[in-house]
C-alpha cells in the first residue's frame, strides 16, 4: 500500500508469526538500520512530529495507528511502515494492549522535528518508565 504522501506499508508476507529477529531481518532487507526496539503502553499518544530523514517501523507485537494528513494507517505485528522525511504524523495506541516495534532509518540515527506540543515524545515515554 502506498499513500499519496509517499508513505508505504508492507504487510507481513510469511506464514509464521513475526518475532524480533524476523522483523529486524525484514527491515535490514529493505536497507534500514534499527536504532530502537520500543514498547509503548496502552492508550499512548505521540504528538504530531516529523523525522528529518526517512523512517521505518517494524511492528513486532500489538496494534497502533499512525495518523497522517491523508488519513490513518493501522499497523499490526509484522507490518513494515516507511515514512518519507518531513511527513508529519501523530501516533496512537487505540486499545488496551502495548505495542512493540523496531524504529530505524537508513543511517541508523534518529532525528525528529516536533510539530506539536512534544507530549508523548520518546523522551516523555522514557520518563514514565516505558522502553
């Protein structure tokens, strides 16, 4: 699936459940380097932001929704999401389960431009004890 803003989603292509090793391998096969394996809590909200370079998310467990100007994209375990540099989005867990995913970029570095209030940032998540 490809949105007009260049965001792409690759559904899990294998007939075995995804795990940390297999998701990381899929991301590497697309030319991305992981910089974080993060678990976010139920009902989490990450305020509107954009990344300064292309970003990838590799879902390992749970369900989460990315909200773009063009509409929402929901990821579940095994899905791979690629977000072009500069594409603004908000992230929400709309349920009572945690969500775990790898985050990465082609360089393996994280660079974010805040567009909202900064609440729900990964720094805020770390202060609350999330990983």
